[in-house]
């Protein structure tokens, strides 16, 4: 039940990626507005993670797990019934808030239930869902969108959520711990929500409102800056902060967080962009785009045990450097794409990209946790998860906005070069086409190449960000201990 719950949450972070064009079309919004479905969920999940420890102590680990599972299923159904982008984003936020505690709570319960000699095997089996779900997500999302409609990517959560919550309560209620009334940092939480929400809204709406020429964007920017400054000051001085910023005093920790934020932002932004590009401009169905996107998980599953074993026996920094540079190299290779590429020319780089993913995530998490004191591990893991998830949401907004902006710029540039003498138009009309059809054909060609150039430019920038992230890991000192990362979300 715990592994199934974890599978559901991880699945929902990837199943929507391939569904964005269908959702945008179904709700009559632009593709960039469609990505709000991804960013709203990610931001909500990021905000709730630091609160998970307090919620578990206040209401009980088992109760929190079961109620979160039920609410996750309920809000999933409401997402499926949403008939506007505003309602869908609202329910996705609530779904993210419900789903955020599920992964760390399932890990905690595993360790409470199993004796020490069996906990490792249990965590190993549980971890397989984290590896398999990202492969299943794009395939299942694409199939459901093509066969029955995008709403079903949310409806399918309900039966599993209800089953997990019912049997989970029946089997786990005897393991419920003693409740503790811990104080909560309400001011810190309010400031956190204020600056994160303002910044995300600014990034999401900036292009639509013409950035800083809009009073709304200026106000959001001011709220984000002031809120962030106030949040930093409050959290550094509060006696019981919601986010323990003091862990940043460890060089190994902040270097690891910097690396994972840059690298995960690059990875997630490119992952969100790929199915949109394939479906909108390369003629792929949602199912075909799902198969191509899922390729990146296949070799990751195979390489994960090797990366885990190596990270316990050697300095993790070279492993992280290799993993992130591998991801950067593949992404830079992808920046030379053409509009007449076949399926395997798109899919093979994604397949080989999977080799680098475990060498990035597994040893980097170990390095970060080994850099902090034992009593700081829980808060350090929560903060790392928060910043990783947030960087993915921010990168998604920046990538989709930049993609459209660069496409517009490229179109303007190409329009000045294409058929400047009018010979192509004349040749097409002489072959029997009407002037209007010929112009449409030329316009379609220019648009296709503008998007291809824009996609390549985004991949190039993402690859460069990977290279910078790989170099950042050498800011961390060599670790003196190996940390237990089984509690890391």
C-alpha cells in the first residue's frame, strides 16, 4: 500500500507533462497557460513538504498518510471535472498540497513497521516505484489523452487512492505514534507562501502581460522581493523556523543544493518542453510523444543500483560531475535537431540520457546529507526537496515563455530572408496553387523552422546550465562520512 501510494504521487508529476497540449486545447487556452497545470502542482507540493514533520507530529503519521491519500483522490477527481483553466489550477494546487506529505510519510512508515534487518529490502522495493512511475507516466498519459480524454489522467487516481487509504488504515492504525503539539511558524509559512506564489505568478503571467510594462507584474515583483527578504530575516531569527536556513552554513550542503537546483531545473524544463514540441509541431500524437519521453527512464532503472553502490564506496563528487555532465552533453547534442527527424532520432538521445540520471540524484543526495549534522538531516532533506521542486516549477515557466519568445524572434528574422525575391511564391502559383495557398505553405514552413530553432536554442541553454551545475559540485569539500539517505524525499 505504501509503495502504491508513492507510485501514484510520482506518476502524477510526469503524467501531466505529455497531456499539456490536450488540456490546453480542451480548455481553449494557450500552451504556455496549459503548463500552469504542472507549475501549480509543483509549487504547492514544494510549500507543503517543510510542514510535513509538524503535521505528522500534530495529527499522527498514519492519520496524515490516510487523510492525504483520500484528499489526493478527491482533488484528482475534481481536476478531471474542471471546465476552466482557473478551476483546474485551483484543484491542482489542492492536489499538490494533499500529495506532498505522501512520499516522506510512506518512507517514515516503512521504517516504523519493518525491523532493521528487513528495512533495507522494504525501502528497495518501495524505491522501485520511484523509478518505474516516471516511465509509466508519459506513456499512460499519452494513451489516455488519445483514447478517452485528458480528464482520465486524473480520474484514474481515485480508485487507487481510495483502496490505499482504506487498507492502509486497516493495516497501519496500530502503528500510530503519540501526538505532540509542536509550535508552528505561522509567520514564516505566510511569508513563504507570499513570495513563492508572487514569483511563480510573475513568471507564469509575465509574457501575457508584457512583463514590467504591466502594473500587475511590477506589484508581483515587489511582493516577491520584499516577501523573500522578510522571509530570510524571519527564518534566521525565529526560535522554531519552518525552514532551517542555518543548514546552509555547511559548504557541502549549499554546494549540493546549488547543483541540484540548477541541474533539476534544466532537466525538468527540457522534459516539459519535449512533448509540447513533439505534439504541437512535429505531428506526434500524445501516445507517441509519451513513448519518446518515457525513453529517458529505461536506462535510469538499470543504472540506479550501480550508482547507489558506487556512491557508498567512493567520493560522490566525481559521480555527480559525470552524471550532470552526461545530461548536459546529451542535451547539447539535442540542440542540433531538425524538423524532419524521425522517432528514433528524437528517442535515442532521451534513452541514453537516462544513464546520467542516477549518477546525478543518488550520490548528490548522499553528499548533501553527509554534509550536515545528524539532528539537522530531516530539515536539510525537506529544504533540499523544497528547492529542487521549486526550481523545476520556475524552470518550466521560464522555458515555455522563452520558447515562445525565441520562436517569435526567429520568425521575424527568417521572414526577411525567405523568398525575398518572390520566386518561390511565383513558382508555386505557376504549378497550380492559389496565391493564398502558396503563401500559407511558405508561412507554415517559416513557422516550423522558427519553432525548431527556438527548441534547439532552449536545449542549448539547458545544456549550458547542466555544465555550470556540474562544475558547481566541486565547491563541496570531500565528505568524511556516508549518510543514510532513506528518509530523503
